[in-house]
C-alpha cells in the first residue's frame, strides 16, 4: 500500500545499503529522537517554577478546569504514535519492539513537516482488547493518537473502539492517510479527463485497511456506490459472496455479475491498486476506458509500473506509492498537517469532513503555480499541473499553510472543534512561520504592507523567477507589481512557464515605449553631466538598462519601491541605483544582513558597501543598523565587534572600533551599544556578565557591527553554508528612496521577501 516510507532492503532507484541504514540509526545518540526543555533550567528559580513548588499552581488550575491543560502543558501539541508491530511497512508481523524504528521515524516526520511534537509507544500485545485498554487511558497525555502498522481487520476494531472511548482524535494513518492523498489525486485526475464524480466507474483491488478507507472516503465525497467494485485475492466482492468475507468487505459488496478482477476492469475509468506487484496485467489495462486513471499504490513495487503502462497506451494518468515516479501517493502529505489543524482547534476527532477538506486542499495546491523550492527538488524542472503532476510533493513549503487551515475550518464547521480560530488567514501565516524562520521574522512587515500596499518595480521581469515573485507579491495583497521589460518577451516566457500575468495588480512597462523616457533622461543627465556622462550615454542607460530606468521611476515618484539583483552582482546593481538615487539626508548607505538561527534574529552590518570603514563610518553604520532593527520590531542592542574585547589584545584595527564607541558616546542615542568586543562575548550573556560586568548591554547583542566588510562577508556566508542558520539580505539601508537588491540567482520566495521589505521601507 502507499505509505510515507519504504521497507529496508527493497529495490529503489535511490537505494541505501543495509550498513548505511544501521549506521544512520546508531551513530551518535542511538535512535532518532530526544526530548529538550522549552523553558530555562539554569537557576534555582527556574527549577522552582518548573517543578516544586511552582508546578502546583497549574496542577490546581487543570484540576479545576481540565481545558487549561492545553494552556499549561504540551498536550495541545503532542501526538502519540502507537503500534503493536503486526503490519510493519510491508515486512509483516515482526512484533512491537521491531516496529520502534518506524514509529520513531513517524514522530520525526510530525516534527519536521508540521512542528508537532510526538512520542512513539510500542504496545506488546496482539490481543485487541488488551491493546484498546492500554491506549484508552493515555488520553490525558496527548492531543491526538496516530495508530500505525496494525494489521487488518484488527485495526478497524481498534480505531473504531478508541474513537468511541477517547475525546481526542484517533487516526489510523495506514487507512486514512493513504485514502486522503489518493482522493486528492483522483479529484485532479477526474478534472483533467473531464469526468464527473457521480458517473465515474472505479475498481479497487485489495480489501485491506487502506483500500476500505479509500472506498469509504470517495463515497463520502459523492462517488456513486453502484459504480465501485472492490476486489480481493478471491476476485470481486459481490452481494451474496460468502468465502473470505467480513463485515467491512460486506459493507462494500457490489451488485454485479462480474467475478474476476479482469472482468471488473473492463471499461473501468479508474483503478486503485492496494495489493501486490504484478496484480495488473497488460490485458487489464488495455480493457479500461479511454484516458484511464491508474493508481498502482502497492509498495515497494506497484501493481504495474508507469513504463509498462506507457508501452500499452499513451492516454493514461498514473500514480504510485514510489518517490522515483511522478504523482507519489505519499502519506507525509497528510498526517502531519491534518493533526496540526486538528490540534490547533482542539478537535475531539478527525471526521469525514476534515478528511475531505484535506483532500480538496491538496488537490487545489497541485493546480497552483509551483515555487522555486519545489522546482529545485526536481533538478530545476518545474512541474506543472497535468497528468504528470496531480499531487503536490512533500517538500512543497505551502503545505503547512494550506492543509491545516482547511482541516481546522472543517472541524469548526462540523462541530468537533473546541476552540475557534476567527482569522484563518492570519492562522495560515502563523503556520508558515513555524516552518520558515524568514516568514517568522518578516510576518509583521507583510502585515504592515498589506495595510498600505505599494507600487513595486520588478526590474528584471523577463526572468521567470521574477515573474513568479511578482505574481506571489500581488497574490499576498502586498501591492501592485510593475514588470519592467519587453512586453512580448515577458508574455512569451510567462506562457511557456505557465504563469498567468493577466490579473489585477500586475502592470508591464517597456522602457523603450514608455512616455516617461524623456523625463527620466533629463533627470539622470542633470545628475551625471558633471561626472563624465554625455547625454547620449544617459539615453543608452535609460533605454537599455532596467536598473537605471526602474530607479528613475522610483526617484520621480512613478513607483514607491524597486527590487533587482537576480541577474547581476550586488555591487554592480548598487552602482546602477546610486547613479539615480542619493543617500537620505543625514544617513549613510549600508548593507545589513539578517542571520536567523536557533530562534534568534541578529542584524549584521555592514555586509555590502564599506570596505574598510573609519571610526566615523562605524559609528554611522551602528546608528543605521540599530534604526533598521527597531523598524523591524526589535529593541536594538548593538555590539561593536573586533578581534579584541575591551582592550585585550591591543591592535590598530580595534582602535578604530574603540574610537567609534567614543563617537557614539558623544551623541544622544535611544539604543544600547558597547564595544569593542568579540562575537563570543556579544552573543553569550553569561560570559558577558561574568567576565565583563561593566558591559552596558542588558542582554545578548542583536545588532553586530563588523570592523570591515571582509569580516562581515566571511562570517555571514560561513554561517549560511555550515547550516543551522538562514541568511536574509544584505538589506539596503540609507537611500532616499526604497530599493532592495536580491542575491544573484535568488529564488522567487527570496525576491518576494525583498520586494515586501522594499514596500515596507517605502512607507517609513
């Protein structure tokens, strides 16, 4: 059946050796999980609050009002992954202990994809009643129960009984996860082939947990029961059959005279395979209706491969459970996000409405334009909605903000939510911030821009990723996107890439055809005529160079801000812009990079403009960087960095930093600063307070002023490449008009962030 993993040792194009798999799990701390505290545990006071006597206060509060357990404990973000190991990912019944690596892996996926904390519990019994009695009493510990790798038909009984006995979601992912993802793919396959849900004929081969769940879900979506035939190893499950039957199969017995899988598939529009390798033959596929929809979801090897189907007919749409083929029915697209939405509204269960909402949200997402993050995972080939792309891929960053919102909405509308989320749009943005440190840092900026949208010029609009960024910019209600370039080239590129530009909020401007050309030439010639530029030089700049044209648009008020940089290096783009726009009076133009690491946001300056700044330069850089931090919602604590700390060791370059601090001392400033100091002192409060108690910073520094551009560039780029940190910028600060320069080759999401920051600064 389809799943979020494959059995060890199975054939796969991205295979690993047994030794590699064992080393991965054994290296360092054995296993894949650890528990870390979320509150400080450094002092006696911390321990008194965390345990005795402080812990008594939330204990009493929960005893008085059990709902407050979601406020004072981890319950609202904690899921138990529970198995008895009777059906381990295609390996069969190997026991509870052997299932532990898989359950740990499931817990890791919960955290990785949806920031849901999870713990694995292996229950060592195959007795249904014993298993139920073990799990039913665990409810107070968790916000939800994810059952896993339990064989049929016991899994049906266990899930059904636990749902009745517990007041939190109980979800058997092997059943419902597969059903939800398959349903999403089916919605889109029906759309592409022009079929209607109510008249489509479907055959499902396999009558285990996943197959039964698939049939139940598509019936709940509106699929006509009389158009579904379910088969098992003995053939068609028909009304009146007695051999190999149980109550779950009987519920879906068809009124038909067909008796074999081969008979059932004749003329069928859709076939679901949740059985075994080779179950679908060439004759069966040939006998299906035009444009057949074939979901061969057995793992590790499908009932028939896409290559085999392609040799038989060229009009089929295929999905499998394999990651090395298009349209993977992968459970990781579902369970993390479904639980995320259910937990956030404190749902009492995951019902059919929530499952259908998740399937529809997945289907809708596959129809949207694909971001650069997804294209990168396809080695630069950008998938587009069509027969080869009917299901989103697991690394799509939009899943976290799409699926939980749909699930939460359905839970509230169906009456199983115990907490309402009134602003689902804001909830979606908060979800993005859980996965993306940049989103967390820029969320307030985006909100401010939405309140006062701006006109932003995208200077390199003939580039595909710039067009995608512009579309995303307007889709997020951030303002108007002005695409600068040749209209015919932009539209041809957009059409080839599947980008829809004919929508409100997008304007295309051709520099050669604009009626503002002469005004821009006059403006720029007046600025440059005493710097060696002839009028015809300026004419060439305006006609041929989009940075100059865009900067003049902003300078003369025809746009509020601009973003550039994806096709040329930062220094070149900055030189272009500075020919057209001066520094803001009383300000210094600098570059500030944001380093996002381990929950911290640190501003590093100057990372783009000044090579070897003087003491005066350093003082001005500190002021500009502090003001930027304040505008972005941070209370600045500025550390003037050097290789020495408060005079030791002595050095000429540290002297400049000390002199800069003296210059700052002579001004009336509204932010904390001190130096010179090493980065280890600036970022370690304990060291700062113990070794340098006279330091004027009240906490760890969040603005680092580097002594020279080489130290700034080396340190930030090293952090980015070593991992564990996200780098944004450099952000351009100090110009009289708002301009941002994205890194060369930036992804569309990076360009959107820079455009939003440019729009934000335009309103300051």
